[in-house]
C-alpha cells in the first residue's frame, strides 16, 4: 500500500506541475459548460412556451430534459479528454528510459500500475466535481430529483475509470504520447460505435453489442437505477484493462 501511495503522489505532482492537467480541466469545463448552458436555455424557453397549458407544463421534467442530454454529451467529451489525460503515464517513462529503473526497483509492477492509475483517476474526479457547480442554479430555481443526478455522476465516474484504465494500457504499448492517445481514442471510439451496431444487427448479436457498450449500462444510472450487473461490467473492464497493462510490464521485464 505504501508503494501505491508513493507512486500516486509522484504522479499527482507530475500532473500538477505540468500544464496538461490545467489545459484539460479548462477544455472540459468550457465545453461542458457550453452544453449545459444551451440545454438549460432550451428548457427555459420550453417552460415559458408551455406555461399556458397546464397539461403540457406538468410534463416538463428537468431531469429528463436537461440532465439526461447533458450527461450523455459528457460521455462523448470524455472520449476526447481521457486519452489526453493518460497518454504520458507510461509512454513518457519509456521515452525517458526510466521504465527500466522501475522494472528493476523493489516496487511491484502492480503497485506501479495502480499508483499511476489512481493519480489519473483523482485528477479526473476533481475535474468532474467542478461540473457539479452547474447544478447550483437548477437546484436553486428548479426542482430536479437529486438521486438521478447523483447516480448519473456515479456513472460518469465509472465510465471515466474505465476510460482511464484503457488509456493506461494504451500508454504501456508505446513510448510516443501521441500514438498512445490515438490508440486510446480509437479504442474508445470503436466501443462507442458498438452501441450503434446493436440497433442494426439481429437480436442475438444486438444483445451482445448492447451489453459491451459503456453507454448502454450508463442509461440505467442516468435514470437513478443502480443495477449490480452494470457495476460488475464496469469493474470487470477496469480489472481486465489493468491486467493487460500488467502483462505488458511482465513481458518487458523478462524479455
């Protein structure tokens, strides 16, 4: 545990002493803020337009009309954001030849991988928490349901955790940060496209593709439903991605 904490602290310092974390944070908040503002303005206009009709006014749902599209848009932004966050975690070590020092050190390979993973996850969590400030206005002047918002944030955290695990694996495959980002982005994009394929193939393959999609499992969490199978899916993907990273380290160690 001490080794994991030490690696995590070291990687956090690397993030905080370089401009990458601040650039990514600014990019994410600007884009996500733009989406939230425009969705909220649209909802406000709809509310004014339908206010004269009691029936239609009663059908307005801020969770469904504001938060669901907002959180769905955030998952798309993460496909671009996470590869930038993870691209240098291991690739930079290879480029600087410091990975050989890590492999010959008393540190366990698992501690190195988990420490780097947790550092990126902590940075991501901080970035995600900043977006919670957007809800100050909606909860002050509106009446959204709190539970679906919280479970949606749980879903975003889990999706980000999976994306980071994939990014760590991609970073372990090369010493070029740009290549690592491209590998990570391409993988995430393919898995995103899988959700589309589920609607255009037969029912059997459709069920398989639907299960493999991150976003299918995210839909339940947006609606406030926490299903064990969704949690198992995300944690399994995290474990599998980090295990693949471990095998890459092992291969390099004994090569």
